C-alpha cells in the first residue's frame, strides 16, 4: 500500500526581527565615530537621502520624519513624554526636570581622548553574572567557571574537577548538579559561544540564539548532526542527507561561516589596552546643581530629497514606464525614510538611557567622587526607561560620557550591592558598591604605616570592621586594579 497523505495543522510561536529592527540593533551598538561613518556612507549610497550640513542645519541630531517625508519637529523630551499614556505614568526622573537636554551641533568637535580599553573577559562576564537572579552558591560556582575559561572563551576543565576546586579553596562542597546549572547560566551570557567545551559546542551555542529562519535552522542541524562531515567539507554528502539543493546548502554554510569560533578572543585582546575614544555624551554642571546632558554625535540634518517626495512630478511617459518610475521613487524614498527613522530611534534610545543614568547617579555627576556611585544594575535601568534589557545593554556597551574632570565608560556606573545575605538586618553595607569599596581600600593603603605595610588579610579585616562584606581574594583583585603591589613591595625604609 502506498503512503497515505495527511493534512495536519500545528501552531508555532516564533520571534523574528524585521530588517529595520536588525539595522537598529546594529546601529545601537556602534560607537560615535562608527555611527557618524554609517550616516556618511548612507548619504553617499542612498539617492533619496539628503544631508543639510549648512548654516540652516538644525543643531538637534535627533531628527525624524513622518511617513510622507515631512519633518517631525518634536523635541527629544516631547518624544520621551509621548511614550506615556498619562502624566501619572511618567517616571520621576523625567517629571522632576533635574537637568536640561541639548544636542550637539554638527559643527561641534570633540577631540578623541585616551581611555582604558574594554573589559577583560572575566570582568565582562562577571558583570553579566551579577545581573542574574541566582543564589550565592550558583554565583560562586559561576565565578569559578568564568575564571577557568581560556582566552577564547572555552571551558577546558571538567565540571566535577571544578566542584572539587571550589570545595578545596572555599571550604564549601557544592553539588555537581548545581555547578552544572551555573555552567548553563554562563553559557547563556554574551558573547554567544562562551562556556563551550569545543568548536562544535561553540557554534551550536551561537546558532541557537539566531532567529529561527530556514537557513539558520539548516545550519543548526548541519552542525549538530553532521559536524564531522562539515569539518571535512563533504558538502555533497551533507546536502544529500539533509535534502538540500545547492542554493540552500550555500546559504546554510554561509550562516556558519559568519559565526565566531573564538568568541572571547576580541574581548581579551582589547582588555587593558589604552585606546583613543570619542565620548558619546557630555554632562555639565552649573553652580545651582543643574545637569545638562548633550548627545555628542556630530551628524547633519537628514531629509528625503525633494525629487523623491510623494508629490514629486513625473515625466510624461507610457503607463508602464510611469508605474516603474513610481515604484523606483517609492522604493528609494522608503529606504531613506527608514534610515532616518532608525537614526532617530538610536539617538532617542541613547538619550533616554543616559538620562536614566543621570537620575540614578546624580550624586556622582555633581561631585565626581567615585565612592558616591550608587548600586545600579541593568534591570533597574530597563524598568525606569521601559526598554528591553538587551536594548539597554547594547546602548551602554562601549559608550563614554565626558564631564569637566574626565571621560568615563558607562559600564563604570553598573554595580550590584556587595552583600551576601540580602535578608541580614541592620547591615552596614546595604549600598556598598565596587567603587565605594575600592575607594575605602585606597584610603586604607594610603594611610598605612609604610614601614609596616598591611597584608591583604589585614586590609580585609579593616574593611570588614568598616562594614564591608568582602573576601580576601576580592581585596587582592581590587588592590591590583588600583595599581598597588603586595604589602612587601610597598615597604619603605
């Protein structure tokens, strides 16, 4: 008997990013100079996109347009407030008007400055781990796993051996299943692929995060089920086994070729390096304690070129050629309008996120005392702005703010409360953050007897007496970050 044909119906819930969203996310991650270069390239490549860099250009870099190509004239603050249904929904930090907002003119120029490089792999992953809603044992296990990753982000040590390491060094026996669970948490951190045990595992971790398109799913199946054949480039055998034609095979291979086999290598190579950065924001303080926030992107005012406008006259021609001309004008006009919209979305997102940071870290921007930085995590910022957690993360990664006294990476303002038992009553370290602890550590070392410098154990004891709940190994790490050698090397006669 032949096979019986059946018609089945199933429901699937999938999330796919539109091309507009993909470009917005990519642009959001760009630094200031990269974003300016992107705008210049778009102006050169898009015939319907026009840049006004003359005297009549508006100083506001957050320019947007309506669907018919008309100018959208609402200010940044108007756009922020329009997101809320009523005045009662407006967050306090917007209602209080604690600072003024401006946009940099396209003629303003800010000299790149030298600043520290991006996070090391350990710092970058640890900060993300601090954002996770996990218990102390899982956080401890996750920290040990992060510390055992190699320069490419791979975990070469066995989970059972890691559990033994924790028991030996910390005097606490953690179940292997708990350590394995912490490993799974680390494998979900960025950059995608960290925590993998080999190349196949690394590629699978990255493929599982991609949108579930036909090409991406084919690439996932190829790596998962035919990795040995793929490594030997037996593409014909794979195509036959998977039922793919030449075009589908090429697209799936192209997806895999775009993955990063060493996901952490770029982070590690940039760690600690001195690089020239152009600040993305400027925060100024007046004598009355008012803060002025300026977005420093030097981009021209963008608009749709007049000949591509909706009501642009078309030359007399046959009906077919007129339709083709209208189609061409609409396509190019839509490209320009979409790009202008993305630019506005990026600028608005950056401004909103930095505005919330100003609200949370107002004491620091008034005094520029690092010990005044209050506890703040990405979740708080996402809740305050109404933006997705991933959007806030991308908007702050690699961005810098300039003040009267220096240039600071936005990552500096993210700190969890440094305490192990959130339920402890009358804890003195409720608002202790890494900058506050480091400031106290600096003071202890600077005030020590240089003829008898303190050991890390003694420093830990003094900080504990001041109400800081901190381990000796953390003291050693912070001491090294501050540039202080061990006690015996600080001794002077």
